[in-house]
């Protein structure tokens, strides 16, 4: 992408960046840092607006660089594209063992950087370590997933979903037989959401119940 010209323009009052912070994870309306944004004109006739914003939460104040496409500068019609640091899929870490948490964190990092095949492989590794943590047995992941169903209380749909995630990971790592048409943004996002639900069922429901019971009056 060749930049034809870069000009600064006082457009800050007309673009409000409302996003979830890549730093602290909280939603907010990001504030200008007191500098004008840049209007970037491209040789392909598309114009982009880039600039710096800061997280409004006083305990964070992370700096975020944003990019949006200008549809009509006169009416301030913009399409938000991305930020740097990239936005990450959010999830609750509570009660998830570190060895299971680490590959899922890596999968989410890969997704935020558009490395979807790598993300799918790390999701499969998350399942492998989950089965290991719960002592599921079997010669392969398919058998260990089936064994897991007898060791933890987990809905049938989540077990079936684990097998689909296993196949997605197979596709990412091998080229011999492909079950999914592609491994892209949509496939990985659904896979991450399903994995979050699986970990919630295995590790977090009991912790939540314990917290609820602790609020009861003593007999």
C-alpha cells in the first residue's frame, strides 16, 4: 500500500471511539490525547483516518492507535477498522488451571493477529491439556474426549462441540483430509467461544456455586 499524501486535519471532535480496551478489557469511550488525527490519502482513492486515543479508565489509561476508513469526510461518515494493540476476545480466567489457560490465551493472541490456523492448533492443544488435567484416557484425542464425558458433568452438546474442535485442529495441522471448508476468522471465533463454554462447564460452575453457598446464613 503506497501512501500518496498525508495531511493533518482537525477531525477529532467528530469521531468517537467506543471500544473494549485491549489493555484492561473494559468498555469505554476513548478520549483524544490532544493531537490532531491524520487523514491518509491512498493512491487507490480510499482515505483513512488514523489517530491516538487513551482508555478513559483512570487505573488503565492505555494508549490505542486506531484506523478507520473515511466514507464521507463532509458528513463524518467513518467505518472503524482496527486498533493497535489489537482487540482480543475476552473471557473469564477464574479457576482455570494455568496449563489449560496458557494455550487458550495463545489461541486468542493468534486470532487477534489474524493467524487463524495457528489459533485453531492452540485450541486443540487446550482440549488436549483439559483432558490430561481431568485424567481422561484413550489412545487419541477423540477417545479422550469420550472418556472426559464420564469424568465430568458436561452437557452432551459441549462434548459434541469438543469433537468438532478436534477436527478443526486436525484441519489446521494436516492437509490429508479437510473437514472444514476453511479456517478463517469466523471459524476460529466460534471455536474460541465454544472452548470458553467448555472450560466454564468444567472449571467455573462449581466455583460459582461455592461462592453462592458461601453467602448463605450459617445454620
